[in-house]
C-alpha cells in the first residue's frame, strides 16, 4: 500500500485520508464544549508522545467519552466511530473534523486503510477497544486494537475517562451534570507486539491479552488515583 500526505493508493484506487486539519478543528471544538459545559481534570497528558504515531485506547461508558478526549488530549485525535453515528448533518460534520467511519458488522477495509494511513502519517488514532459502550472496564476487547498496533508499530496509550456516568444532569438527564467533574487519566505508552514482528492470528491473540492486562491495570490505577 502506497500513501502520501493527502491520501494514497490501495489496489490502484485513490484513497483520501481523513483530514488532519479537520482533526485540529475538532480538537478546538472539543476544548470549547468540554471545558464550557464540564470541568475536566486531566492527569498524565504528558505521557502522549509529542510527535509520531500513537493509538489512544479509551474505555467507553458514555457518549461524551469521545468528545471529552478530543477536548483534553494534547494532540488532535482521529476516532474510529461506528457508521450509525454518521446520520443526517452529523455525518458531514464528523467527516469534516477528521473522524473515521467504521462498519462494525463486517471487515471494513476502507476504515482499516484510513486508520493505518493516519498512523503512517504520524497521526493519533483513537479507539474504543471494547467496540461499544458498556461498563467501561475493558472486560471484553475486540481484536482491532491489536491489529492496528502490531501492523503499524505505533505505541498504545491507555486512557481512562471516569465520572461521565456517575450522576445524571438536571436539564439533560442523558448527560453528566453541567460543570460536573470528569477525570481523564492518561497512562504510560506501551508496545503491543512481542518484538518479533509477527502478524499471525496467534500473535494478535497474544497481543490482545497483553493489551487487556495493560489497560485493566491502568484503569485500576486511575480509579485509585482519582478516588472513583
């Protein structure tokens, strides 16, 4: 697969990567919204590599977890987002701010190519490794995170978003209380592979086990650190 800054070629087909400038705009919007409506407390943001590819692996318990991370991460983030979210005017908006649409019911080669292209260009990819909203405890991980990490060689930075589901807001019950505190805790970056460069199914399964151990340990530490 050959790529360049604005896109690339895959099987002779021109591929346009999600907009890096759009992700910068998305980060600014995230900062305005998250700090305008809530009180994010950000811990360990310095652990995100200042340059080069990186994957942010985020627990997912509430719909604001993604926007919260976009507004608190030290670098612009391209999130893998389920295609069901790209409806109506929200679709062009998400595409405009550099987010990646993914079909979770099939092997979405376009999304895979976009995600790898972002990392190849030194960008930051955001992933909810549990695949969907749940308890946010990293109890069940899909294989996609291991694939992207092993294939690209990008380090994984575990991120715990805590407090988004503790209480309901008075005005909008689906959201946390306005001006409520939400903690975003970044962990130490780590490599998912075993150093062999193998990309076999067994290697990916082993990487997934290693990743789950790292993410679970980070979440436990973040809860102790924040008291949540």
